[in-house]
C-alpha cells in the first residue's frame, strides 16, 4: 500500500476544534477511533497542541512537532521547523503521516493531503479555535460511520473519510 498524508480532526456543528489548547468535548469513543486509525503510523502536530497535551507523547506512533523554535526539544519527538522539512521526512520513510492539528497546521499542509478523516461532533460548544477554510476540490466522500452517544460519550458523532 502506498503511504498517505492524511488530515484527521474533530469539529462541532460550527467547525470549532479547540478551547484553551484542549479539545472542547470529552468523547472517549472518538479518542479510541483516533487511536485505532493512527496506531503504528506517524503524527505531526503544532507546538501549541503538544503543549495542550502537557507534552505527553501518544504511544506506538512516531510524533513530529512543528515549531519555529530551533532549540525546541522534548522526549520522544522529532522536531520539524517548516512544512518542507516535514514533507522531506515523510518522503524518506514508509509510514502514513497524520496531520493532527491545530488550525494553522491543517492549513499549512492544505495542498498535500491524499485523504481527510473528519469527525463531526453533533453539538455546539464554547471555544477559541476553528477548523480553517481549506480548498478541498478533488476530494470525494469515501465512507461515513455514525457513532451513537452512550453513558460514557455524551454526544453523537459521525466519521467521514474523503479521498483524492
Ligand atoms: N479537534 C481537533 O481535532 C483538534 C486537533 C488538534 C488540535 N486541536 C485544538 O487546536 C488548538 C491549537 O491550535 P492552534 O492553531 O492554536 O495551534 P497549533 O496549530 O497546534 O500550533 C501552532 C504552532 O505551530 C507552529 N507552527 C505553525 N505553523 C508553522 C510553520 N509553517 N512552520 C513552523 N512552525 C509552525 C508554531 O509553533 P511555535 O510557536 O513553537 O513556533 C505555532 O505557534 C487547541 O485547542 C487544540 O486542542 C483540536
């Protein structure tokens, strides 16, 4: 299988994705979907999102952090300092690279995605960070899966996969 560069995110009815450097909702089932999808592959996130996770790495996945700080260091991550450097890393290995946000990072890789994996959380939340407007011409919907709320997940959500 050819490796892919993939954007993966979760947004609410208003395209909200973040609040105070964190996710606006608590949805363990959605986190499980993220984990299963990305396990064994590589992730790239912005430095702010990484700080919001208290710089904890997600096990079983290679993690690239995008930052303009040339002195940036943290245990278990690969720092990258430009989109070009990240793309060069992607080219020289075999894993899928999941672009996992935040807002500025999704935008920065706009013209490079092979696939998009969007979770629509069915609700309206308070927050400060929105998914950016991307030019998604050439993408078509490939699959859609609905997850119903339950005692541990207070909101329904739908995962839609788009392919180019
Ligand atoms: N719902 C979701 O799916 C989802 C996913 C991810 C994140 N989020 C949320 O999104 C929010 C954070 O998003 P954000 O947009 O504020 O921050 P971010 O995208 O996580 O990080 C921004 C930082 O990335 C670095 N950066 C950005 N573009 C760069 C470039 N071209 N070259 C080098 N470095 C670059 C800079 O780091 P330096 O300042 O270090 O130079 C910049 O300050 C949080 O609330 C988080 O929870 C939500």
